[in-house]
C-alpha cells in the first residue's frame, strides 16, 4: 500500500471505530463500502471482520455487566450455522450482487422502523434473523443490521442493546475468522492492512465509548436507525455501480 492508501485506510477505520464504540455496531457498515474502493472485496471483508473482532472486545469490556446471553443464544446458533455459507458466497458470488441485496434489505427494514412500525416477532423469528446475520457476516461482514433491528424492535434499553449485540458479534466474528483462515482469505496483504488500521480502530472506539453517555435512549435509537438506513442505501448504490 502507498502512503495515500494508508492515510485513507486510517481515516476510514477511525470513523468506523467511533461509530462502533458509540452504537456497538456499524463498523463494517461504514468501512466496507469505503475500503472496497481501495482494496479488493475478498481482502477488505476479512480485514474488517478481524478489526470488528477487536472492537467488540473493547466495547464488551465497557458494558459486560449488561450482557443477557439468554436473549441472544438462539440468534447465535442460527448464525454460526449460516456463517460458513456466507464465506462460500464471498468466494464465489458477485460482490456487487451481495452488496445490492444486503443494502436493499437493510434500508427497507430500517425505514419501516423509523416510521415507528413495530413487528410482533416470536421465538421463531430468532432462527431466520440469526441465519441472515451469520450469512451476511461471512459474505460482506455486515452481521449487525439484522440483529440491531431485531433488538431495537424488542425494546432493549441502550446498555443491554450495546452489550448483547457486542457479545453476539464477538462470538460470531471468532467463528467467521476461523472460516477465513481455513479458506486462506487471511493472507499477507490482509494482515498488513490490519496492522496499519489497528491504531485508528483503537482511537475511534475509545472516543465512541466516551461519547455514549451524552445520548438519551430515544436519541440513541434514532441515531442507530438512521445509521442503518444511510449505510444500507450506500451499500446498495455500491452494488449497483459495481
């Protein structure tokens, strides 16, 4: 990577880290559409998953006492089953098709929720939501939006939301990284990019964590949903223009 690329990677990861520290999701939503302008999709996605794993560790430490594993284990089981299929898709399915489909899905659901629509979801909803999240994590590293929308719909308070989605993402990313290692996607180029990006990730996450206390519950939920909507549209546009 040349100096200009390193600077751009640093700024992208800094912004994504801040968003992750603030909302406990969104790292991939911010970073993937921008990083793929600089590096190939099959390199960018593993880089983002590894960095997301690191951000989840930092965020989870700050809200660990609010984790409610009983609320997320059904999502985890479904997502862990689906994650390897996402890795397969990353290898063999068009990146444009993956981004277009994921972006449209995320944008439509977030618009419905911003309009104060609620969805009466029972226990059976955990399976498809977890499966979609796991598949998206393996294919384009965007596991957060389906689970974020689900937890928001369930009425989780700010700290429980942050803790649960972070614990969920941490476990899922560990499994996904394992599949990437098995498939040879974490190569020397990917590890070099990760090395340059780690300082930016740390700085961004710490600033985001410090900023959490400045937002009330309603404002936090609104910011989270607008973030999902904007990045969903941005991801879909990137899918269309290739």
